[in-house]
């Protein structure tokens, strides 16, 4: 028997495509703002017209229902227009991240073999994406969202009759070989999820929702369609705001955001940012977290600050079963637990815990989480073998299937599900699923690497890789890291690559992960070492975040393995440990130890009002 049998209070509502739900909002609130981005505003009426333009252009270009259409649009207004337009003509949206490496984008596009690609303004202006598309899918017609304006004229697109089993999206997740696996979304499952969350929150016209998620992550669907189907506004911060916790916290407050969707690692940094006072976030109603474990201490800090005034939701669910499938409203008691529960299933879903013999795990026993739901995805795109391996026969329902998550959990005495982690080498970094074996596979593709292994390092915010050279080769760690950056999503790129004479192995010949050095060996003393007390202080924090990168004061942060999340951590630690609140823009204009030290000294000087108080002479104190 399932450990939770979710029962809908009422008969589930009949299927309604999200395109129809958005159309009803457009008719009721044409002049409301649908999307608010750094590039400007988009009303519901404008969204309607421009989505029709996209749909008509695709139909005239020969796009067929069910055909995949990759979308690459830095401006979220164009992203929303393109997504709605593709869905209106029955296409399958493949959202891409404009910040991803070109090879990552190329691989995602090749995997779906499209006949049409939609590009937003600037998507192919400053990068070799156009050349990569020409080489990878030369048959694809590249259409620019801006060029479709007015295409519908007095006649809209040819109507497409949407059905619940229609494919609607493809989101890629890294596979164990390093190649992306596309997960084919189902239209009826998207409808089910959007209506569930909107009802849970009581979302209403005028609510403002943050949009902080990468377009390549399936959570973007709830960022966009929960507000767009309820008359809300999708609010997008500027990129520099997203990377600065203090600025993001001020933005949420100033913009009157009602609902924030994010991952716990970003949430933690928001909590670390200076608070705005007792009246902060007057319109905030809910913070919904997913993609990573929520530490109880962070939950406690949030509840200390906001009590019951703002709902804190802990969500769990893989892309294969359409975003969230269990949820938990965090309470004060959760701050004292070993882990915050992932709760109970949403209506229309059930959770089974299965032990290592395939039998139901009893109360308090650990078992693999299997999900039973009609609202799952359609499986892996063009990979029936992988689909059959993950969606297995239901042991209790003849002809049914359950999804094997690979996650392990335990049912508490209170009936709440606790997430315990995974048995394989799949992890979450910044809410993004990363296959550690896939990282290692990419490194093995380098001619200087004989073998490689990747692990989750530090506090779980970064990947570290260890390599064994091919005979006679002398690999350069920085070059190997660059090799992965060209081929993997940003979250999967190792913060450091450690070259060992040989990887430690067990008696059976497998890599012994437990014998890998916890602290990376000291890097070779190349480049310029820290020269002043301030440079040494900055370099110390730098080395804690990037332990395998060395401390050449002229090497760029991102060249050394830094990521956007580590930028946030670096600036937070500079403020907390050195008392220097360095503006994000100044860091990005000079992201080296040497340049950052100059900024730190100036910030401290400005705050103190004079050099005599600071000992910034470049000499050590006696």
C-alpha cells in the first residue's frame, strides 16, 4: 500500500490547456501587466497579439503540432511570447538558457533535431550560436521573435485542439554519459500542476510573482504560468540584482512581490543579507523552495523574522513527474528537526517507499521513493529504453506505472515524508540536477585524462573533480576546467580540478571516493601571490571558495572556477569578515584578487572616513 494515499476533496476538474486559461485572463484583464522585465512591460493584450504573431509565423513556416521548437530569448517578455505562441499552435517548447555555454546549447538543440528555432533579441549577436546551429541542425529555420510582429494581421493562427496527452515541453537534464537527456512534458500534467498551486496559494489578479529561475529549468513553468493563468504579473529582476543578495532582497521589497520561487541556496543568502526593518516585505505572501534540501536552521531564521505572516513552502518532485509532487508548509517545529520534511503528496499523486527487496518499507524504515501519478511526463525524448528503466510497472495497479526517483526517504510517526538523499552519484547544485558521472565522462574525453571522478564538495554548493593523467601527459587543471565549461551546464562545471598521480582504488579496482583528499593539494606556485594584507585577506576567502584554483592575484574569479552562486558567497563573506560591502557591479568589472582588494580598501576607507584608522599602507601590523 502507498504510504500516502492522496485523495482529492472533489472530483478533479476537467482538463483545460494553459493556453485556454491564459486566454480567459486576457479577456478579463487586457490592460493589466503580464510581464515586467528590465527591458520593459508587456500587457496581457500585447501578449495575446504577439503570441498569435509567433503562432501564425510558425504555421506559415510549416511547423506541425508536436514538433519541438527551441526558444532562446534573453528578454523574458519575448520568452513568454514565444512559449505561448508555440503552445497555441500545438508545438513543443524547448526553453534554453542564454547564459549557458554554446556547446551546451548546441547539444540541447541537436537532441531534439528541430525544424524551427525561435530566437529573441540579442540571442545570437555576441556568441557563435548561429554558427553552431548551422553546423548542428542546418535544416532548422531560425525565426526571430521580434520579426514576427504583425504576422497575424486580422487573422489569428489556425486553431489547434489541445489534448491532455499532447507533448508540450522538453527540459534537458545531464545524463551519466555527459550527454543531455530530454524529458518530454505532458500538457495535462502542466494544467494539473498550475491549477493546484494557484488554488493552494489563493492566487488572484494583481499578485506579483518573482521570476528567478533559468528558462532551462522546469520550475520556470510555475514562475510563468501560475501568474499568467490567474491575472498576476511575472516580475524579472536585472541580472546584476539576481547575483547580489542585498539588492535582490531590496528588489523583492520595493517591487511588492507576493510569491517568491527559488532554491534553498539562494534563500539562505537572502537571509544573510541585511534586513530592511520590521515593515519589510509587506506584500510577500509565500516563499516556495525546491530543488535542494532546506536546512532546519534556515527555516528557523525565516520564521523568527516573519512568523506566520509569510508562508514557507518546501516542495519536492522531479521533472519526470512534472515539478512538485509533495509539499510541506514549514512550521516552527521543523526548525528543531534533523531535516525539514518534504511532506505529503499533492492531490492526484501517491508516494510509495520501497526497500532494497522491492517490498513496501514500513513506518520509520528507509526506502526508495516511487511516485504514482497520472500527472507525470511522457518520459525521455526518443529514448524508450531509459523511459522503461525509470517508469516501471506498478506493483499494485495492473497496467499502471510508477516513477523510480532514485531518492530515498523515510515516513515519520507524524505521517510526514523525510528526504534522505540519493544512493547514486546524482546531486543538486543550485537546484540543478547534476550527474557526477557525466562530469567525469566529459573529463575522460580530454586526451590528457586517463580517468576521472567528480564529487560534491564543501557545503554542497560546488562540484570538484579529480583526474588521473594519461601516461606521459601533464594536464593543466585550468585547461581541464575550461574543457568542462564548454561542454556542461554551469552548475556541473567543477569549481576545481585536482590532478593526482593516480586515483585511489578499492581492491575491486573501483575508484575509492572515500580516499580522495578532502582538501585539494596546494596548487603550483605560479602567477603572482598576494602582496598586501588586504590581498592576503581577500585571497584567504577566495581560496576557501575555490580550494583547487590557487591564488594568483591577477586570475579572474570565473576563470578560476567561480560560479554565480559563489559570487554571492564571496561578497557575503567580504561583508561579514572584512566589513566591506562591495557592490556587485564593481566586482564584475574587476573580478581578480588584486582589483577586488583595491575596491575593499576604498569601501573601508569611505566607511571609516580616513586612512589613518585602517592601516591600509600595505605593511603588516607590528
